[in-house]
C-alpha cells in the first residue's frame, strides 16, 4: 500500500471513492451522495484543485482516501483538520 497525492487528473478515481464513501457511510460526512453525484468532470477537477487529498492504493487500485485542510483564521494558522477519511 502507498499514499498517492490526488491531482485533478485523478478526478475519476477520486469521484469513484468519494461516491462510494457517501453511499457506504452517509451519516459520516457533511455532504450526501445526492449532493455530489451530479458533479461533472469540471466540478471534480475544481474541487481537487487547491485541496490536499491522498488516496491509499495497492496493486488492485484505490483502497480509501483522506484530506487535510488548514484554517484561515490567524489564531488557528498552525492547525489542520483531517477530513473525509475513508
């Protein structure tokens, strides 16, 4: 297994794992499957751009994903939040 940094070119694999996680654990995430299933390629690429996302992968493909976000408030500038872990 290795961690793969997600880029906009990974939009399809990111979409697939993201929609799977929203179906599998709908109460664990802020957004719903219905919210994100309507996104097109441009939407997925835009959401990935500027985000720090990784996928856990092995020889068979994507196993899961997670994101890391920073806070913009000056008093929390050194704090990051792990999100969307699946």
